[in-house]
C-alpha cells in the first residue's frame, strides 16, 4: 500500500512538473512576442540617426570588357570574381561616403590566383525607392586606375540587413594600355 501511494505521489509530481514546463514555455513565448512587438513599434517610430555607418559584402562578376584593342568576356577561357567589402558613412539620408576593398580572383587553365586588389572610395547619393548611385575612383594593384559609376538597388529589406544588386561600369586607364570600359554585375548583403 505504501509503495502504491509513493508511485501515485511521484506520478502526480511528474504531471505537475510537465504542466509547469508547458506554462513556463507558454509564458516565455507570450513575453517574447510582446517584447518583439514593442521593439518593432519603437523601431518604426524612430527615424534613422545621422551620421550612420553601414557595411556590406558581396560578389562581383565582370561580364564584358571593351577597349580599342579588343572585346573580352568573363567565362570565355577564364573566370574572374571580385569580393567587395565596404563601409558606408551616410552624412544624411541623401548623401554619404563609401570606401570599398575588392580582391579579385582569376581562374584560368585550372589555376587560380589573386590577380588584383582594388581600393575604391567614392560618394553615395540616395536616389529614392531603394536606388543608390555611387561615384567611385579606382586604384588597382595591377597599375590601372580610373573611375566607376555604380547603380545599386535594394531588392529585399530586412530588420537588420538588406539584399542588393548593383551594376558597376568601371572605366580604366594606365599601364600603357588603351582605356577600357567593363560592364559588371554585383550582388550582396548590407548590414
């Protein structure tokens, strides 16, 4: 008889513990939901504070390069990819400054190597509706220099990050070669 009452007592304690865990989980869920809602409402009420710093990383694919001597395309005998990383300092909601660093990797005949490093500072202009224009100057370790106009579009905006696509049009001079114009495609994440 004593054993039965001890088992019943243990069973009732186990049931009580399960109910407390369920209630604790439900309580945690409700509190987290309320806090998330309050945070969202507060974030929507506050306008951005300037100056504001943002960063980004991405992938850059030069597609087509035209010069007086030739026209060449990526993926035709070789493959070049750039890995841009940058910091944007927005002075206001319309104007900012950006600095970008782009190591470039070239794969040709089964051999890959870092072929170039680009230092790419410039000015940013918010065009509205998710579009940004970046006017950049370019200094490459290959010995080339020039400028790059870039049109950028935010395609998805999250709470703490954005996904973007961009079309850079690098114009390069120097190294005793003719001037060149390249059309590229870039995509990445801003945070």
